[in-house]
């Protein structure tokens, strides 16, 4: 009879959390096809709408937007399930879930929806924590090892980027005034 080691237990726990989050987020993603797309309460003024009704009217205005959002939830779930892309999927789903949590809170969406989103985010945080060594090594490999020195070519490049940013800024302001 084999004993369950700590590492094996953590691996099984990770898989259980990953599958649970991925299935639920995929369901929400696929649900966007039917969840939004009709303007409800369209005869009411903005002042008459409750916060949650206002949010639903916003999402109901564009079926395409809701479907794109759902596609990102499904994509994040698929990336989260695959071990090689799990961290990327976790970060993608975190971005989506943090947005959902904030909307649920500020637009006074049903409390159960807020708790569910927070629970999924909590599980993702645990999965990312279990993969912290990989994340730390990835960040270390991205960090420049030698300090930035302003050599001739680099100084010219920085100056040109600065000039281009100024041109883009003023062009943007001009376009805003024209249109």
C-alpha cells in the first residue's frame, strides 16, 4: 500500500482547484452567449436604475462585447488547465476575476456572485502560490542583469523616444480637438 506524500497531496489539491475553477469560469464564459444581449429596463432613465440594472444595461448594449469577454474566460480556463500554460491562465483569469469582483461590489450585484468570484480568485492565488518557484524563476530571467548605462547610442535612442512621445501626445490632442 502506497502512502500519500506531501508533494503528491499538493499536486492532487492543485489539480482539484484547477479543474474546479476552469469548469466554472468556462461555464460563465459560454454563458455570455445567452446571458446578455437584450436591453432590459430601456424605458427607464439612468436615475431610475438600480446599480445592478445599470451594469446589466451596459453589458446588454453589446452582444459582441459580452461574447469577447466570455471567450477570454474560456481561453483563460483552457490555459489554466494545461500545466505548461497554467501560470499564464491564472494571471489571465485573475485579471478577469478582479474586474468581476470590483463590478459585483460597486454595482451591488447579488452577494453570492461576489463570494463565488472571490472564491475562484482565492483558489487561483493558491495555485499560483504552489507554482511560486516557477514564477520567481520566470521573473528573474526577465530582469536585466547589468545596470543600464547611457552609452552614446542608448542616449540617442532615449532622446528619440522622448521626442516621439511628445509628437504623439500633441498629435493626439490635436485630433481630439478636430473631431
